[in-house]
C-alpha cells in the first residue's frame, strides 16, 4: 500500500471529469498520483441527483484538508452549467419519473450523448487552460450498456477533438476494464482505508439522490441500478480483501 504524495517525477497536466461519485473520485486520486497539475470539472445538467454537485465541493475540501500530500497537485475546480443540454437530452436522470428498462435493453437513465458532450466541454476548457489529458471514469466492464462509455466511442472522440481543436488530446479511462470490486481495490491502493472511508462517506452514486439511508458501502436508496452496482462491488471487494 502506498499513500504518499504524487510521484516526484510526475509531469504534465490533466483535467478530471469529477462528478462527486465513486468512480470519478477514484479517477481524481489516480490523476493526482500521475500528474503534476490536476484540475477538475463538473456539470450541472439538471440531474435529479444534483446532490452530487454539493458532494463534489465537500470532497474537494476534504481531499485538501485530510490528504495534503495527494492533493498537492490539485488545482482549480470548474462547475459548468449544461442545463440547456440536459433539457434537450431528457431521460429518467433529468425527469421525476421511475427508472425503467427500454425495449432495446438500455435503462432509460441513458442521457444521449452525455459523455460526448461532457468531454467536448472539458476539451474546450482544457484547450484554454493547457490541460491536454482528460480523465474520466467511464467503464465498460459492469456498466449499464451506455454506448458512450465504450472505449471505441472515446477513441473516436479523442481523434475528433484533437482534429477539431488543433491540439493533441488524450482521453484516459483508468477504470475502463476493471469492475466495481477492483475500483474499491484501486481506491485502497491509491490512498489506503482513509481514502476508502472518504469515498464511502462522501461520494454520491445513487440515481435517486438519496443521502439519508446509510449502508456499509455508502449512502443511497440501495435499489437503483447505480446503488446495486456499488453495493455488489463493495461486497465482492470486502470478501476478497
Ligand atoms: Zn440508489
């Protein structure tokens, strides 16, 4: 286990898509270990679980206060208003309705083009602030089948953004090929139980925005697809840890 600061040999600058959830928090810790300067970006797209936007602020404050070595590379945070896009791409994540499976097998929490839009906005900011590496928590291992989480989509987008902005972007997805249990293991590797505890207590995953029900894996309704994945991963990791 290593809990020290970002490697003294770390160079370069990265922008992390940081929603305040488990996956993006692990990605942030990962980036802080590998880059000399790390900034964060989050999006308000009218999500029902907008409580995650409050979680991200609290998480950044705690990272700075409780993990000073890890947070040494942590720079500015940017919260971007994309509610206009959220209204265009409405889904069960942005409307007060129950989550259902669609006929094509995707849950209707799918927000069409979400990662394409987020990464395009992130690239525009990265262009302006000299952050050519974009880090996201997309994962195609135990995901819900969202097509914009696939590495193929992101490879094509990386090329389109680089060509379209005349700057070489790299989209890094450290969680792409690992499952939720391995994500908990990676959090432990990056910051020990202190980081795992921070993730349990302060990250938000639940699609319904529930924060008043507490489980050993964190807060949430316990039954939405996001809670089920998080809980299952926790149980598998705890069994093997
Ligand atoms: Zn939930």
